[in-house]
C-alpha cells in the first residue's frame, strides 16, 4: 500500500513538473514566434519600434532597418547597446552594418562632389570597421571595406611643433584629406 501510494505521488509530481515545463516552453515559443514575426515585419519594410528590453536579434533587425534607410541618428542608440552586449556575433554585425551605411552615404556625397559632409562619415565608418575587427580579427569583409575607406580619407599622424600639436587647419594645408575615389582593385 505504501509502495502504491509512493508510485502515485511520484507520478503526480512528474506530471506536474512536465506540465510546468511544457507551459514554460510554450510561453517561450510564443515569445520567440512574436519576435520572429516582428523581425519579418521589419525585413519587409514595416517600421516597428524596438525597446531596450527586446532581444538583441530584434534590436539588430531594427538597426538594420534604420541603417538601410539612412536614419543613422535613430540607429546609433541601438548600435551602442548592441556593441556592448555579450553576443559578439551581433555586435560585429551591427558595427559592420552601420559602418557600411555611413560609407555608402559618404560615397553618395562624393559622387555629388560634396566633400565636407563625406569626410566625417568616412572617419566614422573607419572607426566602426576597426571596432568590428577588434571583436572579430578574421572578418575579411570589414578588412576590405576598411581598406576602401582608408583610401578615401587617409589618416596622417599629427606633427608636433615644440611639444604642441598642429591645429587641424595647418594639417589640411600639408595633406589633402580626400585624394579621390578609388578605381579598380588595390
């Protein structure tokens, strides 16, 4: 009798634990389904707000949506958050995508012969590529794009004059910041 009662109690406990686990996994499945639907909606061009509490994948999808539409000011807070998250894969992708967006806009400016707004965008793109390469040194696409950006706006060391750095205006007289658009392979 005690053995039968013990088997019933153990079976009931296992059933309760199984139902609790099924409920928890069902809830997670519903949340994941909602997140995937939001990501798919962003991918099809529907703008949706993303909060800092949302999963990193959803914040990345929102960042990509904004970056491809040249809304970089709105995407910057998402990039800052993603770049400090523990998921290095998404951090690298976010840094790379924002750098690409900045470089694309800079090249558009250069195509219209607007050099002044292009230079800071290229410098920000180079910073993004460098940060992505710190997290993933083998990321060949970031290396290649950094090389292209380096050819657009070169980084020259500042010259010290009597222990003081030269003002940026004097450096511009010595070097041209924008040698021209790269043509062909390196």
